[in-house]
């Protein structure tokens, strides 16, 4: 048997099911839900990258802090033309090795163009410039072609060279922008980590004038 209830202010009766109204469900505007997706995705990716970098640091025992007077770690990497380049190829010459996070990004473009625009001062000082990043040779070539850089860009996808120079894993971008000036005997005579894009070449030239 159903209970008969009297609705306040009315003389009619109705059963419990009819009397209790359905609960109202409030939904956030759809555009608010959608606008949050890119932010959440970005935070997720950054979190994953930080965890990956932290794992790399904990598992890699070769990462060191290089200083002036140390022997520059050797490397063998592919350039943008897919040809192998070794540090030993430049024995008897001064080399400016700089590390950058990713080809084509604003800071890395400014840095590379600064090196390009300083090609004559570097040549006069007898310095060969080499840029190193985790980008693959194809991406390095695209970067070179787009900005007419004209110097070697080396691919370090497994970041072994970056680890050897102590510049991997200190930033959410993987590589800390850094530069090293190496003399004819393979010794480091200048080390800047981090370094700004605009100071990469001036730091090296100032060191050679001392």
C-alpha cells in the first residue's frame, strides 16, 4: 500500500515517488572542461620528463662537473649530414663545444645564430664551433638549412656526451645550456654552465684574450 501525503498548501495527495522531485545535476560549462585539458596534459608531460631525468641521474655514474684544466671528454657523434665527427678530429686546434636543449626553439635559435654571426671572429681566433643536442641528424639539418648556420651540429640522442660533460639532467629540458672552450692539447680552458645564448661566443673570445 502506498502512503498518501498532503503537499503543504494544497489539498491534493500524491505518493512518495511523485512528491520527491528528481535531484538537479549541475555541470560545469563544457568549455571550462575542455580548456583544462591542455594544462593538465602539459603538467603530466613535465612530470614524466622530470621523473625520467631523475632516473637518468640516479642510474648514470659518469656525470661529472668539469673544470678548467680537465681533459675534455672524447666523443663520436653524427653531424647534420650524417657524417661521423670525433673530438679527436680537431687535435691541435681550439674547439668551442656548446650544448643546447632543442633545435629550433627560440633560445637555441638565438644561440646558434650568434655562433653563425661570429664565424669570422672565431676563425680569426683559430676556434672551431660545434653544437651538440639530443636532436637527430635530420632535425639538425633542418635547423641548419633554415638559418644557414654553416657549422657542425652534432646529434647526442642517448645524451652520453652530455652526461660526460656534466650538463644532462639538471633542467626539465634535459640539457643545461652550456659551453666549453678546449685548447689544442684537448684541455678545457673555459667552462660555462649554464650559459646564456648571447654570451656563448663572447665568453670564449674573452678567455682567449687573457
